[in-house]
């Protein structure tokens, strides 16, 4: 796979996320709708990780490293949550920005997965990209609906939604390795 193909695949999750953000602009939302959207996204992410990534990860690394990675990721999120709460003036103010940061990090990791998956095969990278689209639609919906709920202007919400493209492209760019692709 060449670099442009990897970037094109990385745009798929970003497009799904943007579509979710646009959907949040078009339909009324409630706390229950937001909760459901985040639960759907989490369920899809867990399914993709369980079906596509865990078997590959456990083949290539010691199980304790995989567990350590999950623990470090969870710990990082807890630290991010505490920092955002402290610097934004409390839990209510941090809410939409915490969701934004979590979605940005998730999209960055989507880009990483796609870039690394491209080393194995185009079909794995494609499955990862398409699999993430389904999770990113409700994530984009929840992120932008949270900002709308807090009274952020529509233009700014749309720009925030569009800014997520940087996360997937950055992740894919960071993890793409033409040397490894040439070897496999």
C-alpha cells in the first residue's frame, strides 16, 4: 500500500464522525439520546478490538504487554479527565471538551490502527477503517450534540467536527511505515 491509500482509508472514520456531527445538527437530542449514542459507539469499538485487533496483538506480543497497554490507556484518560475538570472550571464546563478529547484520541488511534494494519495487508486496513466508521458516527453525534447542548455556535460546532480529520490523518501518518510494507 502506498501512503495516499493509507490516508484515504484514514479519511473513512473521519467522514463517519463528521456525518454523526451533521446528524446531531439535524435532529433534537436529549441526555438519553447522547447516552445511547456513546453506548453504541463503545459497543462497536469493543467488537472491533475483540474480533480484529486482539488476535493480532496476542500473536505479536506478550499478553502482559497488551494488558499494560489497556491499563495505561485507561490511566491516561483518568488523568485527562482530572486535568480538564481542573482547568475548565468544573465537571459541567469540561463535559463537551472531555468528549471532544476522547473522540480525538479515539480517531487518532483509528488512524494508528489503519496505518499499522496497512503493513499487514490492504484488506486488514480496509476492514479496520470500515469497522471504525460505524463506531465513529455515534461518537461524532455525541461530541457535537454536547457542544450544541452547551450553546456553542453552529459554525464553531461544524469546525470542531471537521477538525477530527486531523486526528485520523495524524495517526495514520505516524504509524505508516513504507519500509515494513515493502518487506511484507
